[in-house]
C-alpha cells in the first residue's frame, strides 16, 4: 500500500470515529428525552408480578406493548410522562392467563350450534334444540354439541326415537360433550346412507339388542354423517371466532393452547392472524396425518407474535369415562376391559421418533396409566434425560406410582386440567377403584416431581373461565362446592402454584417464559385486572370474581 493511501485511510478512520461519536451523543440525547415517555402507567394496584421472587408491586409503565418498568406508584408517576394513566383503585393485577389445553375452533363453532352443555335431562336437550331451531329457521340441519348422558337421571331411553318424534323433517347431529360420540336422527342416517350393516375402521355405529340403529355414532363413525353438514362460510367462521375471542378475553385469557389443529384450519388461522383479524395469542399444535405433520415440520417454526406453530399433537388413548383410557390392569367396573390405544404402539413410536429428529415439541394425550407409562418411556427413549425439549403429556389423569419420577427424569411437562377432577369424581372411583384413584388427577404429585404443571380447561368440554380451573385446582370442589372439604385434597395446589400454572409455568410449557407469563421489564404487556384478589378471597368467591380489564400487548381487549 502506498504511503499516501495509508495516510488517507488513517484520516478517513479518524473522520469516521468523530462521526460515530457525534451520532452516539445524538442517540443518547434523543433517547434521554423520549425514555420518559410511555404509553400507559397503571398505578395504585396490587400487582402480582409472578417473577421468581413472587414480588408484589403497585405500578407498571408500558411502552410499545411491553412492560418498561415495574415498581412503586409515586416513583413511576414522577419518572414517566404517560399518554394514558389508569388509577386501579387498589384492584389486583396478574399476568394474562393461559389456557394450556383448549380447542378454540371447536369452541367457536359450538357458539353457532345448539348449546347442550350442562343440560341435565333429555327433556332439557329437546327444549334447547327447539329454541335453537326457532332462532335459526333457515338452517337445513340442527347441529348441537355438549350433551352428556351421565348428567341425566334416566339415560335408558332411545335418543334417536325421541329425535325422530320431534324432528322428523330435518337432520339432527349432536356431538357429545367429549366430541367422541354423536347422536343423530333417522333423517341424518338416511342422508349418509348408513344402515346396520355398515362397518367403520376405528369407529362404532351402535345398534340395539335386535340390531336396529340406535342413532349413536362413535369415533370415526361420526365423520360419515358429519361430512354431510353444510360448511359454514369463511365470513361466518370469522364472525364466530371473533365472538369466541371476545368471550375468552372477558374471562382474562390472553393466551391459549389450541390442542390439535389440522392443516386446513392452521392455514385458515394463519391467514386470519396475518390479516390481524384475531388478537388472542394462540399456540396451535399440529394434529393431522403423518405426511401432513412431516410437511409442516419441514417448513420450520411459525411465530408472528400471536400465532405460534412449533408443537405436534398425538393421541395415545381414549377417555376414562367411556372406558377407553388404556389402563395397566382392568377397569374396576369392567373386569374384562383394560381400555385401548387409539393407534398401534409402532405407529406412536414412529411418530415420536420423527418429532425427536426435528426441533418440534411433542404433546401427546395420555389418560390411563398404561398410555402414560408408554409415552413417558418412548419419550425417554428418544429424548433422554436432561433435555430442554419440554415435551408434554396432555391430561396424565391416571399415573402409576412408579412412573411419577419419569416426568422429572425425562423432563416431560405435565399439562393438566384440574376441572376434570371435579367433573369426573362422581364416577372415576367406579372406573379405577380406590387404590388407583389416589394417583389420579394428581396435580400436587406432578408439581412435586416435575417442578411445574400447566393448567388448561379443555374447553369447550368444560368452562373456559380460568377462575373455575383455579378454583378446582386449589379447593378441589365443583361449582356447588361439593364435596365439602374438597376431593383428594392432598393433590390440591396452593394458590401460588395454581397462579404460576396459569401464567409463568404455562408460558414455559410453550417456550414463551422469556417473553410472557410474568409482569417483568421487557416482557409483553399482557395482564388482567380483577374485581377481587384471587389470591386471598374465600374459595366460595373464586368463581364469581369478575374481570375488569384484559390487556394484550398493551392494548385493552376487554373492559367491564
Ligand atoms: Zn382436548
């Protein structure tokens, strides 16, 4: 290099340094003037930050959708100029609630149907169907969801005959509360061309003792009729999703886990989120055939801040209620039946191996102790110990004594539904007996082993109100306060654990704990303001607490 070029280079470097110096002073100066402007200050509140020390603060400052500072009202009001200031008047504030296992799309479509949830007799079902038909006289089908024969005193009569009597001229399709069975009338069976000779792999078309169709379709048989129900338009579906979202915001949910969405629905959701039509944070798990799952995994994680796709959902076994959950030994009320897996062990293992080879999280529904053991062992085989894969088991309702420690050993996250304990308690002991029941719905045991659980409701099968789940987790009683003193209280969570399971632990189960789940500097400003303090009110008042405000990313999405 010639000398003069070298000198020129040195001079240029000097100039550059000077320019950078001036530039950094300018940056410092502008940031000093704007650093004290924030979008919002909330003060005079009792703020459960749910940080690692479980700190309680009384004010927060928010800018650009994230928490800028958490602390004392006087200091924050003095330090910042806010475009908006809310005096919480002493109300309590929590990180936005998660529902760690839910079905958003089914919930939305249930809003458009005859709502049969909680119907306590078949007469009640008929009344609701009639009201629904009157409200929607233009519809060519009656579609409903949520019936539950365990709630009816008399469940011996033929549902189809009654439906035929009241609705001879219109097809009827009614999903049971768990969506694993449907009741239909003759008109619907005729449209689908189903007769008693029909056979469906993985499904059942039930008949009475003399071989007549009884109008109940189970598992894969449901699809035979369902495909004939007219599709709703995209606009109609968006309208119901928006309505569903409003309801979820009204109970303080800011994040949900959509536990099993097929490729078409994922695409639909992705478009809606891209167009900013939905705001609730949705961690949608892929559930489809293996080829589709493989295809989606190849395209990598998807995360636009509201919709996240990085988890695969598998289903190992059926439900305890219908004796479909896979148990290590026979049902206590059916000595010839151990339940069953919904797919072969080979297929489950193949799927588990494929997800292990990717970076995706795996979440598997396992309800019985046999299914739970199988999945824990297969997880252990492919991801080993000391991993940070955060693979989940959904439900883990019945766990064998010797398997609890595997949650810890293989780092498997238990995703549990406290409200199932208080719904199932009326028949669960019949199914599995008094020994196994001690290790069922064992929230506390799971926390003691793994260190965390994530709480979900499994809506629409149960109420979407997270305070109902919180109540079930800490008091272990149902809506009527039964049984007095609580059910299997040694498996209750403390309020602090239950709150963490709805916030920071739930965020951890979705790899979002550095972004959400607590009220801390730099995290998304998702929070909920309640009418009463859920950490201190008596148990009986928990379900009637009202949400005053729900905020997602600094934006109020619900206000009472
Ligand atoms: Zn579910």
